């Protein structure tokens, strides 16, 4: 019943995230008119493809939105990266104006266009020469293969000739034309090097706007954990654990995480996987009193939550909620008496189990939380979060279930 209830909650959370993500995602930005005037406000980020067709702008969240086509303005951009410039390009046999993503600006300019989630197309411009596409021409030709004439797909690197034509006044670059690949990093490097060759102070690589949270980071904090033992198969071991109270304790929480933006749901919905380490240490009580001050139950838990994170951005910071499951609430129990590890049958008279430690195998678990996210330099984030989690595991050598409830106060920071 509890698993069914949690499944309903998780599905409801996914639906809620999808509905929230459908809302408009406005961020601080600017619009440059055809006359060169700059108007600051908020711009809706709809992804590279839709952003290349039009710009949706509003002065503030209290004003109506305006839609600008590529014929209406010269450019627009976001404060934290991504600039779109209105340019005429050939799209097949049709000449049209589109907003191209500005990648490098200087004596020569590099632009990108991601159309309908296809591969990126790249364009170069210089002086009075308008954007020219850098591409590989594909065609079939009859070639001799294995003694037979066959139709073979030929891929001709026409973009290398275009680069030579645009950048031939920098001799230092000529040897590199033949080795350059048609990707963003290679093209950015060669055009930035060209701009530096012609004018050392006249090149700028435009910052890419960060979408989602495709980051690797770490978290640290405090965990309040409390264990409860329930009967699975009755024996003296489970009777001992079940008849005693195991007080909650506060321990250090350490972990790392990796998250990905779920663009098919929305730019503010993320999937996060974590690897966390926490512990539990307590002396059992009977009727509110410690049974034996020298006897301590210790447990170390390795947990890997799979978390759905929904972010609600504002101008200065973001709020987020999390909902997820524990993939492996794996634990390791041991007992100490006077500071030394002891076998269970030595610690608890009358118990026949002689294991020094008990491995807890995962059964189920869930987690939920909320927090704030503050942007810092280099497009990283600093986060503070409060969580509540519940996990259940089964002892490997004793016949009882172990349930753990946790409250976490976490501080997290993106590494990459």
C-alpha cells in the first residue's frame, strides 16, 4: 500500500513538473533595435530552435509581451550569455532572415544555427561579406571498389575552402585549415586565433547561456537519523532490536551529485543522481533510560538517490523542490563495546548470531525536499536544501527489517 501511495505521489510530481515547465521562462536580457538603441527587460528562453525565429520580450513581469521577428530588430540576448543576431542566410534555395547565435565576434564572426533540434549549422562573416555557411557537401559518385564500379557517398569538406578564403590574410593559420573539424570548439579556436592575429585586442568569445543543471558537484551537511526495527521472521535477534528504543542522532553527511536538464519536459526540470555517505551511532534505551552506556550501535549508510528537481527561477535566485527514490540505501551495521568492535552474541547475551557486522540490503525508500539556488561566478550555483527521507532495508544475517528516517540540512556547490 505504501509503495502504491508513493508511486501515485511520484507520478503526480512528474505531471506537476510538466505543467509548471509549460509556463513561460522569462530571464533578464536586452533587445537592440535596427537603429542601435538598447532596451533592457526580460526575454523568454524557448530553446535554440524557437529563439532563432523570433524574440519574445517584455519590459517587466507586469507588462505585456512583444514579439520581434528578425526583420524588426538587429539583435537580442540574455544577461548570462547567448546573443542572437539578425542575419540573412540561404536556407536551401530560399533566402531568409533568422536570428543566428553569435559565437565569436571580431574581425571575423562565427555564428551557429540549431534548427528544429538538428545538428548545428555554422556560418562565418567578415567585413562586407555576409554569413556564409561552413558545411560538408555530400553526394554520390561512381567509384571503383573491389574491382567493381559502385555508387559511393562522398563527403567533401567545402568548409575548409571557405575558411581559407575568409582567413587567408593570416599566414600563421594556413597549416591548420586542413586539420580543422566542423564542430563548435574547432571553429571557435581557429576564428578566435585569426582575430587575435589581425587585432590582438579585437576578439571576443561569447559566453554560452547555461541551460538546466548539467553539472557535477558536491554536497555537505548534517543528517538527523533515527532507526526503527520491525519483525520480518521472529527470532531472538529481532526481539532484542524491536524491544528497545534507538534514539536519533546527528551526523555528518557527505555526497557528490550529477544532474541533467530534462529539456523534453522543460528547461527548469532536472534529473539528479547522487552518491551519499552518512552514519548513525546510538546507545539503546529501555523505558527512556540507556541500557548500557558502553554498548553502541553504529551504522554507515551509502545511498544513491534518483531525484526529480523542479526549479522556479526569479531575478536574483531560484527556488526548487525535489522528489525521488533511493536506488540503494545500503547499510553496514556494527557494534562496539568499550570502544571495540564485538560480535553480536557477545554484545547481546542470549543471541546466537556470531557476526561482527550486519549488512543491510536495500528494499525501498523515498525522498523529498526544497531549497534555494544562488548563481555564482562562471555560471555555477550555490545551493541550500532541507530534505526528509525514509528508507527500508533488510538485515543479511538477522531476520528483521530496518527502517530509517532522515532529516538533512545540505549545502551544495557545482564543481563543473
